[in-house]
């Protein structure tokens, strides 16, 4: 059976609406906090009462500039807010203020790694067309009003950065094309949260992707595209793109033609369905908003923000690999969020240079292991970790210098997490966890175990490696877990002549 | 004190300061006159209890030792400014009875200076019109001649000041809506530089043109009130960040050496002789006062009307979209669905002129027409503004007629929108350039029009209001046209 979609190339461009993390709205002083009572956060400006005027939130502009700098885009010295006119009950003014002809961020690109199932990871760069500032609309609530609709304008006027890509995803493999789109979206999500310009909360609508999907024969002209909306998770995005590309391919192969339209993804049915076609496309009658002056951005304002730009995840991944000899997996994991990267670098710094690559690797292991598990089960963010980078470094130092073994270390970690002491050394002393590295004492234990377990000794000599492990276990038990396992191994092998 | 209403603001201010009259007493004088002259239809909302409470508050401020030239003086506001204590309708059915939760900045600033609100003034619906015939609440009469329109859109403002039903009224000017009614009613009207007074709380018609201003008896009165009214407002992004100004500072400045530009194009074939004669005479008065008249040309000014009737409707079509029946204002009964609700609410709520301009504006912004109309209009608008700047290298002020004719009769132009639009031929160019401009009474028409006033227009460069007001005041010291009161409203009407 042929692979579904074989012989077709899928072309994808993405538009992402990122809610910016300003405390107040883009053109009013009302709060942007999520979850308030309906209309409790709608000011006279958001309600579009007669006589109100918009005033641009400079914080939204700064966030747009930071984004532009992070993707290597041009920051337009002069950009223009326009009105997009259409009637809808949750659009109070009857127009949306957006940037149309001259957006604030122009060009730029985003690079990411794509890992195909069972394949080698490869780099993918997607060029950005633009990113522009605009306001969000309110919400229409169709339930609970007995045949009427309710309008909640809390979200109206929330600042958005709409980030538009070139149709740079062009892959002759449906799954792979969707994978690249998702990789881009994940990279973008990581970047905007990393920069702190958005909380990236997809459930609350802070990061919303629309995908423009078309198919063509490789090398042929671009096909007619459909825009898929409502991709509010990466999983849905993957599914929706695959579904939509196959739908278009089936349609063409069965003699039909793709109609340019907007389609909504329904995750429950795993299908897209038509919202509106180009024929009913509205004429938005864009024109520059006379209530707002053109947005002028001086070069020194851009430079002041460039200085504030943090090291970006991509650069940091490369640096971790270079400086600490960490593998791709560790580097990616440590840079999932800026907070985890900061935790890592703070812990490595507290550990000191002597620990070297071994120390860094150890920190990475702890962060991926016990720390991640503890944070996960406590539903806490790493910035709120009860075990600080200094405490974790203190613990790791004692493992590295042989004071305690791994088993004891996990016990110390749990005690630090529970707040039983402020540092590892105090716990090691209080609990007597110092491992036994005195070879005299260990030799005595080893001899006693050999004497008491002739059967295991015999089995080992007959070639059963498992029997050796049982003997090691017995010595550890004798030492109440404090024996240095490496030393025990060595001594046993010497005694048994193995 | 039987004829307080014919006194100047400065005189009333002195009386208040000397405690010869209280703010409450003064308010009562005007409230009584407003009631007596209801037939003029200048006021849309009068609430004596609100006015008297504000007056009592002003008196209390004075009793606590507060002073200030405007403390306790009455003012009436054009219904384009939103107010908390009076309904704000823009003279439209759409906003019948609408109460704003906040005051316009202009209202707030004048209240802060202690002014007492007499009520809200009639105007053309959403400030669209030149005759006040477009009000949903009936036209305003011209106090000089009952058969003549008072002008528009600020016809209520000009008529009540002419009739001395308010010593000063706020007004708004988009293409001539202060200057033309000021000329038609024989009062002093000033439109300051665009961006100088705040637009916060002005019900928007054409945002890039809408400018708050005043109707007063004299330029001196205007200078006092304008000083309190104008200033930077962070709530209006087009408000210019400059310190407040004292617009009375140049009132006594002599006219010697003042160069007055007289644009050739303002004296063309369309200008009625009965308007041209008093305007020419006013220019001669300036010459006699020591000013120099300079012949200037504004060749693109005649394109002002077509440009204006693209830009203003375009902006209006968008600005008026918020009136959809969803959150406030008129909502159609028993809508079958959402679209029906929006369509019928708007069709029922808006009168013919807003509907016409929304349609024109929607058209010129449509895909395929935008470049030919809106972009082209903006290019010509820039050209007109540049021509003014070139003219101001050769002169300090520009002077000419306000209108081509004296006030026309009711119904005369109502059937022909384009001839109505021509009423703003001389005022639109200055509006497009955002320039401050005034209308001063300078005479009357002839024959059957002997009771129809004529206005002299002054146009100054940006932010040069003080010099313009100074020149206006000097003219008014030399003439008494502005002191004339229509029969039945003067000292005898006490």
C-alpha cells in the first residue's frame, strides 16, 4: 500500500497570535489578568463608549521590539496602526486596531531542530514575514443565555503580537511537514516565554496558531491554500495539518479543486470544517487609525532593549554543549525554560570550576531526575524549588568527592526538599551518611560476607555474574548502605580472584 | 444688575470676584432666559438642579478663598461633548437619553476652572451639517432672522451665544462647524490648532479633523476661556505635549507691522458681494490699525471640499461603527438575528446625513477604491497644508471671508447636499491643515439680508492662537459688530 499523500509536497505558512505579558491592555489601562468575572476588566475604552480614545501601551511595543531583536528582524523606525473594519458583537468599536501596511517587526527568521520518528535530527530555518501589534477582540458566550448571546469584553484590547512566516515549510511527506510546523511552533513558544514577552499559556489562549496549508506536485506551482484555525495545542496542530493536507490531496486526486477558505479544526472528530470561503471574504476597509500617531521607534530605544536581550535558547544550547560537553538531550532539557537554564548555570557556578564537566553532567542528571520528579509531583515551578541551586551544588559536591554515595545522596536530597536542614553537610553528619571508604573496615566486611555465603561464591566462580552482585548487595547491607560501592567491587573481585 | 446677560465675561468675572453677584444668581439669570427662549431650540438638555448645584459649589469654592477668572461663570456645551450630569446625544436618536460615565476633558477642564454648566446644546447630528437642519431634535433658529439657519454643525452654540442664553459655549469644528455658524449668528468663534484641545470625550466624527473650540461674544472672552480649555491630555494620543498657555498675552499687542495675507482664491466668483464688502472693509480696518495686507495664493484650497468629503466620511464611517445596538444606544425591536439587529438599529438610529456619509465613507475605503480616493485625498491634503506653510513665510495671519454667502434660509439647501457642502468652501482648507482659525462679526448682508451677519475669518499658523486672538481683539476694539445683540435678546430682554 502506498504511503498516504505520496507524490505530493505540502506547503505550510504559519500565523501565530501571541498574547503579550503586559499588565494592562494595549490601548487602555484595564487589567489583562485571565479569569475575571465577565466584563469586570472592560474599561470605557474597551467598551467603545462615545468619546473614548486609544493610548498605546509602550510595554507592548517593547515586547514587540525584543521579539524582533531575538529573531534578527528589522525594527521599523516608523510603523502605522490601521483600523480593520467589520461588525461583530464582541468587537466593540466595529473595528480592530492592527498594523497592516507597515508592521513594527519586519523579516527575521527562526531556526529549530526537527526530529523525525526514527530519523536523524536536522536543522530547519523558517523565515518570518513580519510581526505586528494588534488588539484582541472580546468573547461571545452562546451558552447559558436561553437563546441569547452574552458578550464578555474582558479580553477586548488585550495586546497581541501576530507573527507571520513565509511558506517555508515545503516537504514531500505529510507527516514530516506537520512535524516541521510543530517544531517551529514549539521553538516560537519557547522563544516568547524565554523572552518573557508572553506567558505562552495555550489553554488560556495566550499562544494561538493558524496554519496555511496547501499541496502541490513537487516543483509545480503553489496550490490553493486553506487556513486552519483553532490549533490550541501542538498535538492538535500536528493532527490538523496531516488531516488537512490529506483532505486536499484526496480532493485533487478525485478530480476536485481546493477552494481558498478558512477551516476550523475539530479535535474531537479529528477533522477540519469550513468556516468561510474567500467568496464571503469581508472587505475590511483598512485605513490608518487617525486616533493614533505613527509609532516612531528611535535607534537608541532599540539599542537599550538589545542590551536587555537575554542569551537565547539556541545559543545557550550550543554553549552548554561546548563548555560542559553535554549531549543534545541534556542541552535541550536544560533550556526548556529560561528558569531551568538559570537554575542549571547557578548550580554549576556554585559547584565551582573544580567539578568540571563531571559536575555539569551531574547537575543535569539531578535536574532531569530527582529534582524534576519532585517538582512534578509537587506541581511547582523550578523558580519555586525548595532546594536552591546552592543546596543542590552542596549535595553534588559531596557525591563527587566521595563523602556519600548515590543512595545516601537521594536521601539527603529528599531531606533538603522537606526543609529538614539548610545544607547537605549538616544532614550527612546528623544522619551519619558518610560512606565507608576505610579499606580495613571494608576488607573485614568483605571477608565476613564471603565466609557466610559459600553458595554465592561457588556460583560466581562457575561464571554467574549475578552471584557477584548478590555478594556486593550483602556487603552494602552489612555497611547499612554506607560502603563505597566502587571500593566494595574492587575488594570483592580481588578476594575472589575474579 | 437687570441686564447681566449682555455683559462681557470679563465684566461678569469682576462682579463675581467683587461678590456683587453670586454664581447661583448668575446661573438663575441664564436658566430663566433659557426657559423663556425655548422656542429657539438651542438647548437639548437643561437640568436646573444640576446647574444650580454646580453654581453653589463654585460659590463655596470662592467662599473658601479660591479665585480664578472663570470661577462661577456659566458655560453651555455642544452635545458632542460627553457629560456625566447631562444626557449626551450628539443630536441623534441613536443616543437618545445616553448618560456618559465620564466627562469630556474640555468639560472637565472648564469645570475645574469653576465654570457652571447651563446645559447641552443642539447641533447637526454627529456634527454633520452646515445648517443645524440635521438635528434629530429639530433645527435651531437664528436669533437674528427666524427665516435663516443658524449655521452648523455648532448651530446651537452660535445661536445661544448670539441670543445671550449663555455667555460662552463650547463647540466643535471639523470642516467649519464653529466658524460658519459663528459667522451666520454674528458671534466670535474660535477653532484652535488641531491637537491643542483634547478630543477625549468628544463624540468622534472625523478624528483627524475634529477640534474643540468656543463661541463667545468677543475675542477677549474667548482668550480667557480657551486658556483654561486647552492643554496636553495623555488620554488623547493626538494631543500635543506643550505647556498650557495664556491666550490673553497678546491681546494688547499693536497691529503695527502685522502682515495679513489675503488669499486671492477666497475672493473668487462664488463670493457674494454682500459678504465681500464687509470683509474688504474689515481688511481696511486692519490696514488703518497698522497692519500690512499681503496678496497670497492658496491654489489647492479649492480642492478642499472634494478632499474633505473623502477624508471626513471615511473616518466617520469607521467612527460610527460602534453604534451597533449591542452595548448602548438605540436597539431595534424584536431582531430576528444579529445582522438584522445591527442593520435595523443603525438604519433607525441614524438620520439621513450620517447615513449618507457612512455610505460615502464605506465606498471610498472599499477595496479597489481606497487608492483612488483616500490615498489621493491625503496627498492633496498634504499639498494644501504645504501651501499654507509657504504662505506663512510671507504673512503672520491670513484673513478672508468665512462663507460665500450670509445665512441661507431653512430648507433652501437641504435637498441639495453638494450646495450645502459648499458652505464650508473657505473653512475646510484650514481644517485640513489643522490650523487655528476664527470667525469675527464684521457686518451684515444687504436688502432682505440686512439682519444676517457676515463673518471675517482669520487663520493663523499652528499654535499661534495668541497672536490671532490679539489681532481679533484689536479689531473688536476698533469696531462694535460683536457687541450687537439681535432684537428681542438684548438689554431690553431682562
